[in-house]
């Protein structure tokens, strides 16, 4: 089920309205994908606003199901994240996806939809760029994000496929011209903790969103040997401790063989001097789980595309990340 140029991308808006980061960014992002040779089918809510969201629950469900049932749509891409995608989970047409599988991609709050589809259908979903946040500004980092997207969804990679970090990364942008930045450009350095290797099924997403589905039928069961990937943004040290402890209380760390921790955009360390991975180690306690931290699977640019349910291997000592076999 590889995606190819000329195929149609259906754009859905499951939570925050699509122009939340300005109409200009939305249009730039659509034109970016059109310039790559894709067709675009806009969901019914792409220009809609209902206060804090794109539409009410029924409207948002109708939009995504229309695209799922459309045989011409080969890929569904979220336009934005938000806070309320979990409201849609009981009403998604999972059977239509089983009958006619499609690529589903997004991140952040869209985690709820990605994980529920994987849990209900066993179809691989993809943690990768949303339309606006991935491609809504004309700068080189959109191209780097697109390269990950292309490698995973369009090209025929050789296995094991190594996911390589780009040399630089940024938090955010203030203009749509070149690389005028609100933040400095950082050297990209992944952090290896505890050493060793881990190999297993990749499960995870945005940590804040996991609160909305943990313990339900829409959260895939985490099995012994899985590799957990988690990321968040704009959180404080106390928030992060609470979230990591939620995983601890659910005995997630007793099961997983490794952890991939994404970069944390605008982390507030509350004057502790700690990084999120320092707090993670404190919460886990006395556990030698291999952890690869500061990885580009988060609210930063560029952003990877990762197959949820795919088999991966991390070598923490060498700071490498492999997809070991085809996920499609």
C-alpha cells in the first residue's frame, strides 16, 4: 500500500481549525503538496471554525468518514492538531478502513486517531507531519520533513532502513521567507542513555494525548518487548513528571524493551536545570531500559515520519535508529 505521486491526499481537521496558524500558512502548505505532484481533496471542515475546534463532534466524524470511504483518497493527512481528537474514536468507520486500507498521517493530538485505527484494524498508521505545521512555511526545514515523509511512504527503502538525523533543528519560525527565525538554529544531537540495543514494535505518540485514551479499547495493548516512543511540547518539569508517572503506574516501563523520547519544544525546567530525560530516569528508577532521547519525532523542525506498529531497532550506544523490515 505504498503512496505514489499523482495520488489524492484527503485533508481532515479533527480538532483545532485548520487556519489556526493563519490562512496564509494553510495555503502555503496545500500548494507545497500540489507542487510535489499530489492531488488534494479538502475535507468539509477545512475552512470551518467552531470556536476552539473545526466543528462539532458529528461534523468532524462525518468529515473523516467521508474521506475514509472515498475510494479515490489514498492518504489522509491531518491539517492541525488540537485537544479533542479522542472525541471521534467511537464513531470512526474502522470497517471501511479494513476493507480499503489507506495511509493515515498526523501527530500531536492526532495520536488518538492513529492509535485507535491501529488498535481496531491492525493497519499501520504514521506519526508524521500535519499539513500546516509540517509544510506551512517556505523554508528548507519543510524540505527536510518532506524527505522523511517521502522515504517512508513513497520510496522503496532497503532494510534495515536507517533513520538519520538532520544536522540542525529549530523550534519555530516567525516569517514565511527563507529561514528568518524566532529561535536560533540548534545542532542536532541525539542522546543515548543506559547503552545497549532494543528491537521491537514501535508504539506511542504525543504523551499529553495518551491521557485521553489510556486504558480504553482505543489504546493498543503494549506488549513485552515493544519500543515506546513519546513526545510533548510546552510542558513544565512538574507536568512531565506527572505524565511519565502515569506511564509508570500503568506498568508500561515493565514491558517495553526501549524508549524513544522526542525533543521537547519550549520545555520549562522550572529552574531545576533538568531535561525531560533526567525526569524520565528519576521516574523509571533502577531500570536499564535503553533510551534514545532528543529524537526528531516531535513538535520541532524537521520532523520524522514513523510507522506505528513497525518493527524498529535502536542502538543507544551508537545513537542509531533503524526500521528493520517493511511495515506495509
